[in-house]
C-alpha cells in the first residue's frame, strides 16, 4: 500500500486526506495539537509542527512514505522541499520551496529574471533609520512579512506617520529579522491556479477574487472564468510561466496573485501549493476532474494526464463561484442554519464549526467559519445563485 504524508489537518487538508483514502493510499497526518478535523479521518497522526522539518523528515523516513503534500497553506512548503530532496520524492525542491516561502527571495528572483513586479526594498527590524531605505519608494506602500501566509503581516501604508505602526504589525507576524516594503500597485486584483509537472505547465486558470477590505485586501471568495482580453490573458500566462521558471517550481500546484494595471499583469507572488478559499474546488468544477486527486497522484510519483489540450484557459470550462462564511464579531456560535433547498448547482454549503464553538471576527483567511460554492451555465448564473444561497444561510454569533 502506498503511503502519503499530509502536512496539516485543517479545513484545507481534509479533501487531500479523503481522496487519498478513497484511492487506497495510507494517510499519515502531521500537525500541531488543535481542534482540526483531519485528525478524525487520517489513518495515522503525528502531533508535530509542520515547520519542524527535522522531525517531519524523521517521520517520513520511519514511515517509508511515497509522497508528501499539503494544500492551502505556505507554512509547510519549506518542509516538503526538504523531505522531497532528502528522500528523492516527487515534488518541489528545497530551493524552490525557499523561493516560494520567503517573499524577499521571491522578489529578488523576479528582479533577476525580469518578471514584472512591484519595486521593493529589504528592511531590517533593528534598523532605526529604516525610513531612509524606503524613501525612494512612491506612496502608498505595502509592509510585508517575508514568511507569513493568509494575508497576515501585510499592511498598506499611506504616509510616513504610519510606518512604525505597520512595522509593529509585521513584527508580530513573522519569525524573520527583516521584512520588505514594496510600492502599492493600484489596479485590479485577480489570481490564477496552475500546475507544473515535469517542467510543463499543465494548465493556467485565471480567476476573479472577492476581496475583504481590512488592513489589506483578504480574499473571501473567487470565481471563474475571469473575463480578460486575449492579449491580457496571454500576458498573464507569460508572467506566471516566467515566475514559475525563475522560482524553479516543478511537480506542484501553483497559487498566483496578480494585479492588472494599464493592461499589464504584475506578479505579486506565487505559492508552491494549491490555493485556499475554495480554489482547488474552483479548478475541479471548472475542468470536471478532482483536482485533489491529481495533486495526490503526482505527489506519490505518478505521471498524471490532466486532459487539457491547451495550458492557458479562457472561457471554456464550467462557470463557478464561491464565498467564505465569516463573522462580524468575536464570540461563540449560538446557531447556524442552511435554508437552501437541494439544488445540483449549489455544489457545497459547509459549516466549519458547531454551535458552542468560539470564532473570530474576520480579519484574515483562517478566521473563516464556512463556505458556499455554486456553479451555473454562465458565470452570471453561478454568481446569482451564490448570493441567493448566502441569503438563505443564518449564523448567529454572540
């Protein structure tokens, strides 16, 4: 029996665990202690921090695994690179994982290989004169942790009077002794999901983002197809491909964030894993295959046929849309109700918690309390149904 080590046991790893078990693969999960749903369904559990690559590598050797993978989180990616290199497994290398999890290395990589991205500066937390280093950047700017995920440690700054406050927020959300500051590009945010296998980009699927505006934009939902002029679509594909090559990403899912300004695509960042916020589901619905299955099969060493003739997708798939369920306050869930009648185009309504569970006011992605996914004959149909479905869901938090 094949064995796979899945890093993380949260909402975004559960589908990986489920599909691996359906495929007859022995599922081993590693995660810190917590109320994580993946613990209940995995074949075996190790309560270890997924960032501790020495312990994870020891587990991988002991269990003689055939593959290692995660979804929806960046924190475990560096460990995947370490294990893949050490054991000769199929997946991104440690060097690629470093590029994908350190925003400074990523930005330096883009600069070196001519990938279109925002102008930036490296800043040390212990530099009392750091304002001088970023004086030549045009306001507004973004203060960013180099090693966080889920939009944590990212702050938009409009004036120098806000620098110290933003710096302190970044400091609270990083393990590094430095951060980056980059120019804010005013434009339209969108993203793309992609997969690279043996050096070939199997698909690039641009998608639109629904964004929650807090200290910075936090995605709360997505939709596909994303309507772009053919030349813009081609440019986005070119920039993603160039960034993936520069970062040496291979045999892994890619989660890309872009800004569209004046008809040109700027790369914000690429992650070496599938996206969170229902993005793997978006890919599955759009193409008509189980994306989690493809991810798992590649991880255990199989050559996978994605069945897509052209790598860059336009308007030829199944339209779908999704939205997170969130709370507007810290508190405890008193009740939750889904009043939607059965509908084949309401793909999924999921509650992450039960009544009595404590939840957070939504500020960052992990504060989600559920999601809704819909599809339709057209994107308008999918989006209209999404809003109708959301109106029929009630979650009371006190």
